[in-house]
C-alpha cells in the first residue's frame, strides 16, 4: 500500500511487522479489550498473524486498518482505518465498508480518535468515492459511540451479536453524493 494519510498530529500508514511490539503493547491490555470480546492478545505471534491478515486485506480490497503514529514523537498509538467487510456477516450485512479504530490506552482522551476518524471519512468519501460508510461499536463503549456521533455518523440501530452482546450500528452517507 502506497497510501499515507496525514493530519495535523498523525501519520497513518500501512501496518508492518515492525509495528508488532507497539501493537502487542496495546492489544495485550485487558482495558483495551473491555468492549472487544474481552480476549486480549497473549503472545506476539498473535500480533504477527493479525498483521498478516491485515496485509492480505490490502491485497484483496486495496484498503484496511493502518498503523497510526504521532508525527512529533514517532509513537505508534494503535490502528485506524477503513476495512471492506467481506469475510463475515455483521448485523445482517456483508460486503460493506467499515470504519474502525483501536488505540493504546495511554493515548485515550487526547482527540486522536476524532482526528483520525475525520481524516478517514474524508478519504473514504472524497478519494475512494464510497457511497455509505458503516461502523459498529459495543453498546456500552460510550467513548467510541461519542466519537462516531461527533464525526457525523448517524446511529441506525442496536443489535445483538451471535453471543448476545449488544452493539450499535452507525452509518454515514457520502455527503457529496447526497447533495
């Protein structure tokens, strides 16, 4: 992937195996996984497998989750980005664009999620010409639900996953195409 997105404070670039230690630091933290099935990663090999999966998505769909880095310090804070969901059904849907992010706990509440979300929505609508962007969050994840709402996504409905957990389905129609 040659794509690099930049904001005032962030650089978002393809995920690489050299990111594994920083991603493991994030994904081994139980607090990061409170709203993610509560299964933090326990080995670095799990991270390498995850990176391989993301890189295959780049090849198959020309988009995926990107490592997100603070420009000023070079610290990897997590991942953000658009993913084309074609490998499972979510809320009765498949073959759709999904925006998502995951940040290391030490970078929460600093505006990074909002900054990255706005950049990705802009890229998705203006560069990729996506008609509709979707997102889903655990119903109790107030911070992520707030970010999506703040960035202009509209809450569509609550739904239960296959394990009975409650999730929120968000959506935004391309503002350029809806004029």
